[in-house]
C-alpha cells in the first residue's frame, strides 16, 4: 500500500468521523437510550437524502454508512448501517436486518431490555423525521412494509448471520409513548418495587415527557 493510499484512507476516516460527530452533536447523549435512539433517527433523516439514481447506476457508496454520513445520500442499507453505527457510538446495541424478497434493509435495536425494529429509510421517504416505522415489533414492521409492498413479502431473511438475530417483541418504547406529554395507559411500564417514579428529560420538538413508572435501570441506560 502506497503512502498516497494511506493518506487517502486517513482522509476518508477523518471525513467519516467528522460527519458522524456532526450528527451526534444534535443528540442529547445523557438522555435515556430510547430518547437517544429517536434523536439519532431524526438527525440521520435530516442528514441523508434517498439516492434514487443509485438503484440503477450501481454506485456502491450509497450502500454504505460512509455514503450516508459523508455524502448525505444513501439507499436502505446505507441508512441502516449508518443508524447502527451511530447508535453504537451512543452505547446502544443495534444491527441491520435484511429481507431479500423485499429487497430492503432496516434495523434491529435493543432498548430497555427488549428488541425493536426501526426503518429510518421509510421514515425519511418524503418526510424527514417521520416515525411510522420507529420501534415496531417484527410482526408489525412486516405488516407495515407489506401494506405498501406491491405484493412483496418483507419477511426477514433466515439464513447466515440473520439466524442469530432475535425477533423484535418490544411494545413499550414506541413513538406514540415517547411523543406523548403523559404516558399512555397501554404503554405504561409496570411499577417496580423499591424504585420511585421518574420523569425523563424532555425532547425538544416532540413535546416528550417519557415518564416511565420506574427509574430506568442500568441496562436501560446502557442499552444492553
């Protein structure tokens, strides 16, 4: 590898890190993980525009986190890889899930001890910062995709490393719950013995008061 190649790689890494830092600068890293995940998805949606030409021109960069963050253009797997990377920077466990029949990719995210699925691409389609595909169960995401899938089935792949990824079954930390000024009865977490109710930080722009019925546990705070 030549010195010029190393310099080019260093420059790309620096550009990538700077772009990620710029997105994360819009996020309150001290907020609860579910709020951080919401802020990251909104900041990423603001940063990235769907790259329709990449569907036919075979450009590789829109399929990468680099293309999403540095160039501001991506297709579904670029969005998903960028979201997983940014959440990882925030200490939140996330992965990319794929549906070959649907020709699509989105994210699996662990919050508060449960798994959720988020599709930043579809949340960003024509409505930067949308939330219709944020923190859904696997079944709900599949149904939501299929409703607009022109007969295709958004069944997650069950081969290779995909078999290691659990289904998403979390139903508490939904966008409806996070965006409510008061907790919705059907989404209120059961009280935990020995803890006091705690109102979590407001998320400006979403009138958020994520008032869990108990203070978040250490696992909630770390996203593990």
